[in-house]
C-alpha cells in the first residue's frame, strides 16, 4: 500500500511521534510505502512530498514540532482538494491518507473522505477539546509547562508580594487552565466555559493577604471572559494603522487587579512556549499508539474514521462524529477546582 501522511493546523508536541509510528508500523509491519506531504494540505495540493523511510524518522520521537511542517489551509484551497479528491488520490497513487490535526484538519479530512479519498484521521491539540477522544497528545506536555510556570511564579510573587496573572492557551475550552491551575495550586482559575467576576478575584486576594499570605496567582485561559460589567478595563487601543487592538485577558486582568487592589500585579503570557519542545512520556506513548492504530485501520479499510482514546483503549470513531462539537470543561470539573470563577 502507499500511505500518505501530513500534519496540519497548529503544531503540538507528539506530532513527530505519530509520524514515526506510522512509518514504522507501515514499513516494518506491513511492507507499505509511506510518503509525507510538506506543510499540511498545501503539500498535498502542490504535490510536495517526500518518501519516508526508517532513517528519515530516526531520532524524532522526543522532538517537538513536526518534521513535515504544518499550515492552516484557506477554505477556498480546501475546495480545490475536495473537488478533485478521487483524481488526486489516483494521480498520487495513494491508497490512504493519514492527516494528523485538530478540529479544522479533521473537518477537512472528513470533507476529503466524503469526496472519495480514503482517509484515516489522527486527532491532536494541546487544548484537549476534541469531543470523541478522552485525551489528545500534546495536552499533557502543555499542562506540564504551565504547571511548572505557576510553581516558578509563586516564588517570585512571594518575594515581591505580587499578584501574578498567568495566561494559558485555550480559546474555547479551558482544560489547560483547569488542570495546570489545579496542579500548580493557583488561587483563582478563569475558564472560557464560565464567566468570572473580577470582584470575586479581588476578594480572594484580599482574604489571602488578610491571612498573612503575601502573594496570589490567578490562572486564566486566553478565552476566559469577565461577566458583563464586572471589569472596567474593556477598551482597546488604536494602533498606528487606525485599528482598535485589544490586549489579551491576562494583560487586562493584571492591570485591573493592580488598580483595584492597590497591589502590584504582573501578567505572564505563556503563549507558544506551551506548544514547543519535547513531549512528555505520556504524550509520546499516546501519539505512538494513535499512529500504530491508524495504520491498522488503513489495512482493515476503515476509512472516514479517526483514532480515539477511550479509557485505556484506542478505538476508531467516525470523523463525522469527531468534529460536531468541542469538548468543554463540564460544571462538575469546575466545581472540583474550588476556585474563583
Ligand atoms: O489550538 C491550539 C492553540 O494552541 C490554541 O490554544 C491557541 O489559541 C492557538 O492554537 C494559537 O494558534 P496560532 O499558532 O495560530 O497563534
């Protein structure tokens, strides 16, 4: 068989582990040929690919990023692929395509599959917000990075008697904020799933200081929103080109807390540091298992499907189900965190 593999969307620790696993299982286990498309779906459209042998994936298990490169594809260009899906597969001699990606990539994968391309998807995202799998690789690494940051920030916060506002990734779902906030013992956790009250955060900080504690850490997801009317700092700034730009929630919240509390506050925006670098052992194992199962699904002819973790098992689920809605943090998990929302 000739199997194509590509990585699309934002990168994520563990992508290389999947590529390596696909190549090993396909070549060693089945005697297949594997080609890797460069820069996601762009490489597929532009016929930019290279043959992947065991040597080309040697030493990449622990490496962050993706050796194939990644990109986000515009809608119009995606139609180019779906309009010619069967023709494209035939021309490239593809028996199967294994796209590795998040919500956007899996939606594109489903469209290609519907258009006649034999596709088996592999989910990835540090955000852990894909509904039909219990976990995505990359999440454990991101939580580890954010937790370490919170641990480190506590000592400097205490030295200077400050409030630290740590902004972590998560536009639509607050899994990273929830778990790193819990693991790091943040004193306030703000998630996109539930609006927070700035007054509650101020009360929490004041109570801590009244108890003799001289610092506080608030962990806020980038997509978290204050309840309407609860935050004064709402306005954006006009940039030199005349556009109104809004500071991220971490920056605005730190300014607001400093102003209201009369205590020094500092924002720390973790950003892409959460996505870079070496994957944890957990993420390497999950990514490797996903790659192995994707190749097995290809050989069973289970197309239009995606690998998923259910409990400790890897199952195949329809791509159509995978992308219907995002997995958000449920109320029960927010209550467990016992924080200020
Ligand atoms: O989907 C993963 C994610 O890391 C989000 O949490 C974040 O908002 C986004 O990607 C950032 O993407 P970009 O790399 O395009 O800035």
